[in-house]
C-alpha cells in the first residue's frame, strides 16, 4: 500500500510530497552518501577489476582484453608466492607480537595509580608518528656505522649485525619497527575493552574464590573476545597492506627478503608499468583480505563454546 | 640518476633522500623567482629570432627532481616569466619519475614539462606519454635554430632522447661516472696514482682500509635498483667483458650468468667484504657519498656530480682531499656510465607551445652558463671549453675532475645500459641478484642464475625473445 501512499502524497504536495513520503525519504537521505561512496570506492574498484582483465602495460600500450590470463600468470609467478610468504610471515609475526605485548601492557596498566594517565599518553606516541618518519628514525638506529643499536650492542660486547643488510635478519628488523609503532594501537583498543567490562562477574568470581589466572581465562578473555577479534582484524588488514615502513627501511630488500605483496604490486604497476598485471595482483590481495575478514567476523558472531 | 642534495649533515641527507623516496614535493615558488629581472638579463634570449611572448598569459606546471641543478634553474624562473609572460608552477620531487608516472598513467596532462630519467624514455614513448619534439625543433616560429643550436648539445647524450628517429626529450643535466679517491690516504699508503684496473683498485682499497679507525678503502652502491647498484655494476661488468644481452639490440638473449658477469660480481662481493664499510648491501648513492664526504670511505665509483659535492664545505669534511680519474679498465674496455636528466613535454599537455618555449629556454646555452654559481655541469659541447666553465671546473678535485670528465664524456656509450621498454623490470631483477650476492644470501653464481631464469621469462612475456 506504500506505493499508493506515495502517489497520494505526490498528488497532494508535488515534488516535496514525494520526497516526504516514507518510501522515498530514506533513499533521498542516503543518496548523497551512496553517490560519494560509488564515486570514490566502487568506481575505482570496478576500474581495477576491468584493468586486471587486460594486458595494458609497457608490452601492450593499447591494452587488449585477456580475460583471466593475468590471474593464471599470478598462479605460476614465483615472485608472487615468495611475496605472499613474506607478507604472511610479516603479518603473523607483527600482529601476534603486538597483540601479546599490547594485551600485557593493557592489563598491567588497568588499575588506579597516580601518573598512569601520563604513562598511557606516552605509550601512544609511536602510533601518532608518520610511518615514514618512523622508518627514517629506525633506519638511523639500525645503521651499522652510526646507529645506536649496534653502538650499544658493541659496548656490551655482543656482535654488531647488519640489521637491514642481512637477508636473514631484515624481515625481523622490519617486524620490530612495526611492533614498536603499532603495539600502542592494540594497547588502546584492549584498554578500552577492559574498561567496558562489567564489575559484577568479577565480584561473583571473587566471592567464589577464583584465582587471578582463572578469572583471566574464564572471565576476561571470553568477555573481551569481540574486542580482541576487532583489534586483530584492524591490525592484520593494516599489516597486510604495509608499504611505507618497509619501503623506507629496505625497499623490499636485501634481494626480495622483505618484499611484501604491496611492494611487489607497486613494482609491477608503477615501476615496470605492467598495469594489467599489477591490477590483478591488487584484486588478489583484496580477495585475500576479504576472506580473512569474513572468517574473523564469522568467528565473532559464533557463540562461545 | 642521482638526485644530489648539496647541503646539510649526514642525517639531513639521509632523511632528505628517504623523504624524497616517498615523493615529497618541495616548497612552491622559490625566493629567487621573485628577484628583479633587468633588461640586460633578457638580452641573451632576445637575440633569438622568435616571439618569446606568443604564449603570454599561459601557465605551466613543471616537475623536476630534487638536485643541485634544479636549484640552479630555480634561480632564473622569474627571468623566464619576464621574457615570455608565461607563469610557472615549478615543483621539485625526491622521486620525480614516480610523481610523473602517477600523473601520466592516469591520463592527466596537468604536468606540462617533464624532467625525465633517460632510461625510461623508451617505455614512455611506447606508452604514448611523450610529445615528439622534432616538429617543434623544425618550426621556425617556435625555434631559432641558430640561437638554440641543437647541434651543440652533447651528441651522445642527445641520442638518449631519440626513439624511432624522433626526438622526444633533450638532455638538460648529463652524467657520466668517474673514480673518486682520497689523494692523501692513497699517498700515505704508498699509492702513487689512481688505479687503472679493477684488480689494482681492490689491492689499493685493501691497503687504505683501517677498520680500527672506521676507514674503508672502497664504497660502492649495492642497494637494489636498476638505477642504483646496476648503474655502477655495469661499468665493472662491461670492463670484465660481460654485459646484459648476447647482441643488443638485435639479439636480446640475456647473458646475466655469463662467466664475465660472474667474475665481475664476485670482484664486487670480494672487495666490499674485504674493504667496504658495514651495511654495504643497503647503501645507496646517498649513503656512499655521505660516507665519502664524512671521511669513512676512501674511494668510490659514482657519477661526476659527486666531485663538486665532495668539495662543498657545507656537506663534506674532506674538502680538498679528493682526486678523480676515469673508471678502471678491464679486458672488455673502459666503461664510464652515460645517463641524463632530460626535458620533455607531456603528450596530453594543453600548453605544448608554451612548454616547448620552457624546454628550449632551460636547455639553452645562456641558462647553462647562468647556473655556474651552483654547478659547472652543462649539456653543451661548446661550454665545456668556455672560460667561465673552465674557471670553475678546473678547480674541482685538485684539478683532476675536468680532464677525467672530458675523457669520460668522449668514450661514454649511450647503450651503457641497454635502452629498451623492458629495462626497468630487467634491471631491477638483476639488481636483486647483485644485492643478494653482496649481502651473502646467495652465492654469486646462484644469484645470477636465478636472475637469468627470471629475466628470460620476462623477456619472453614481453616478446623480446622467443
């Protein structure tokens, strides 16, 4: 019957009447946002999908339609698989350590003590720094000639490794920088989660004589489950897409030891000018992130056992 | 290839270079651009028989790389505007190629005048990004051939802008490479002359090295990049008799793992291990030149603009201690590099006539001479014999720079690195192998074998080989 009401409203009030009708008004209110979203998000994604189905690039300036050829090439591209492995290792290591450290600090500081506000603020400082500046600072710290890290290690009589120049160490050196910058994010989210927990279950647990460990395992962790999942999703997506810190620190080297998918995709698209192939790589990355998010969100909605 | 920043401390250089890698545009209109321009300043340009004001009122966007030459040109932008009535938005970028590519790939004509890495010209021509300049050079209403005298531009470098018999860009800041060495330290070690072979260089570097005093006999760019380690490796590999292809440009079968290339790369790995500073695998031009200027590195092979940089008291602690020589030789000959920053016009620019006037002006002999206060490097054959240029150039590196530059310019080869549309991908893959070998992640043979396999696949996909 809504359509007839719209018609009646239209007859009574003309255009204004139509806009005020229940059926049209929500759509009209949402339209600007949808238009902006479509322009800024959907169109570029659609264009990248289209590009990924062409061979546009330096070898084919006019870009012929090649269907799924770029995706087949990706399957047999050893550099893609190597970059995926590096990306996976970087994401897992960085997010894992950030979560454990962030959680530990959040629990440690989840109490009422004088001066804690200042400590929390100081802890958040790395997060507000521009990643490029973080990269430059750490590059200087890691420098084997004038870096502080090797200087102090030397004073302690420990070896002075080439943190960014040694293929075996470079990835972990980059992970360390990411951990330094983004642990505060985990700390922030988990602190907010801890503050939002209800006090009643804890009081009940105390009455029941539950120990600290049991309280943490049986109360805190289950109650924080959704906050933890959201924090992991945010950080994992961000770590998966990291470009700036790695680029500044190592350019993806030595060799390809820190070449993540974003850096490989950058090389393909903006240095080697294989636009079609680079677009296909971006779509594959998008799909990988989407699958991860779907799994994590499903996990969030699943009832705890 | 270098983006030479002349002033500042080691940290500032490092920070500047790295910021540059992320394409930080420099400040907008320069202070110099507002300086008063007198009639006498315009005289050298008004002798050209063209109407400089035919595009008056138009506005140009110009993108250039962050280097001393760009600063030198910025001093005279007000003169160009006064001469032509064309206003300029002149921006310099740490990575101008990246900035331009984002613009060009999006089909934008917003950057009218492009400063171009000569190695990407074949790529950009194939992708229709560049306007051919040949018609502009031939148009008498736009170019006075006697005044501009295109034939005076260093011919080997002018060849870098030619594709399919059409000129697409003109050299504005040419480069060749030299060997730089600390005269004082070499003399103290009993070495009487700069090395002329790579074996001799390795022996000399070992003699000079004193790790206890943080002094290293040699520093070479080892960080990956077709424009980084490969740029210097090519001089070494070609001297050892190696190279890139079987017979470029007729046969693009790669020969990256040839015995000569393996020997050249092994020389590099050994000499850096024995006499190079720590952190070599990640050292780019900025780090190597800074280490040289700060007195940690006693010799290097780099582009000739390093010579004036090492003598700049605001950047160098080793002023007056450097000598320069032609790069060492080997069984394959002597191979100084050849590269140039070129000026060209965006094919999608809507102000191509005005853009051409800027290119013509910026590449002209009077502008080259007017930059002398900051750099003696010029694109003109005649100016390398001009008394004003000689007065500046002959003092650099204890007087050894100019003769070495002249010899190098005479023998530099436009195909020092093969210029073809697939170069960037090819060169980058090779650079990964060189860096891996220097870092010790793989043996030289294994790294080059792997690169050979990958580039063969790339060249097949690009239809360069069957």
